[in-house]
C-alpha cells in the first residue's frame, strides 16, 4: 500500500475518534460544571488542559467561560482539535482515498460532515448542546460499525484501526491523568457527607466520559473508588477504552502490517502492552505514582505515533 493512502486511512479514523473523545469530554463537563462547589473556570480549564490547548485558547479569549470553551472546542475552524475541524479532516482524508473505501463507508463520512454543518447552524444546538454531543458519539459508533461490517480484512482496515486505537489510548490516559489529580480533595475536605457525595458524582462523571459507569458496576459491584477507576481504565483488557485493550489491538495490527523498517516499533509496542498485561495497580500507585506513570505512557504513545508515521505513513514534519 502507498504511504499516502495508508496515511489518509490512518488519519481518517484518528480524527473521527478525536471528535468523539472531545464530544465525550464536553458533554460530561456540562454536567460537572453544574455541581455545587465546582467553579466554571476550574472545570472548563480541565478540558483545555486535557487537549493541550490552554495556550491557544488564552491567545483568543480573555476569560474561561462555558460559552467560549464550547465555541473553541466545537465550532472554531482555527482550532485543529475542534469537533468541526476533526470531522472536516476525517471527511477530507476519506475523500482522498475514496477508491480504497466501500461506498457505505464513504457515504457515512460524507453524510456526517454535511449533517454536522446543518446541526451547528440550527438554533437547537445553542439550546441543547448535549444532543449534538450525543449525535457526534453516535456517528462515530456508526462509522466504526460500517467499517467493520463492509471493509475487507486487509491492510487498509488495519491502518484505520491503528489510527483509532492510538488516539483512544492517548485520550484515555489524558482524561484519567487530569481528572484523577484535579479531583483529589484537599486535606481539609477529606471527610464529610457532602464531600463524599460530591466525589461520587465526580468519579461517576469520569467513568461516564469513557462509557465506563455501567462496566464499573458490573465488574466491581461496589462503591466507586479512585484506585479501581484507575485499574479499570488502565489494566482491564475487557474494558474497550482501557490502555491495555488499546495496546493489545495496536500491537496486533502492527504485526500484520509489518515491513522491513518497523521491527523496533513493533518491539516497543509489544513491550508497552506486556507491561500493562502483567502490571498491578498497587505497583503503579506505590511506585512513581499515577501522574508520572501516565505522563510516561503518553510520551511512549506519542513516540509510537511518530514511529508509525516514519515506518508506514507520510512522516510528520516538525
């Protein structure tokens, strides 16, 4: 497969995954910002930190408000990580490799783009942005279903999955890192029914952001505990958005598209997968700590993305 074709397929799926992840964060944050004791600024700044867009936002806006953040993260054409920009980029990448896609896949991407333009112009978006976020999630699910149900099991499909799982692992790690530390109570706040209730809703919102609340209840059948949330989102292979699940899928597809240059990339991906498979949450928390662990993971995921681009795709320009 030509590097340019593989590159378009990879980014086509990576961008639609990013749009879904952004919609998940914004949707949950709308609910979180309504909680007592949670200021607008601290909750909305977390969204910007997760996406590493704080500096870009501050260059455009004087203050952090829900309206400004939603404008920046949803409709801003100048923000490459906004939902608008991601869906536009995914559609343009799909158009560039129209001949490598089934008709159903192309039409799903194209209709998603056209429908998004209509929805963002409609007054209903301003009144109820949560419905728009649910629509973005649904379209992302639909894209994956159509790809899975109509595409041949060949290199094209594997490069699509590489983009999806790389983006998903990156997002899960960022979300967990920011939210885990943001929601740690100060020493004076570690007791009391009010704070316990508030923490419950905060952790519930974090799980909801990755469709993990019902999964957590099924797996643990107990109250929500931060350490178990971390375990679920890092080490559970049967949790679709966990770091381990993403790395298993990533390693599997890397082996199937391997070439003469990719041996080291496959080794590093396999090593990271093995560390997750045989890791324990107690060792992670007692060792370097969750923040340092996730920061290290994000660095390694970013390196894998650069290596995949170098080995298979159009190399990223610095």
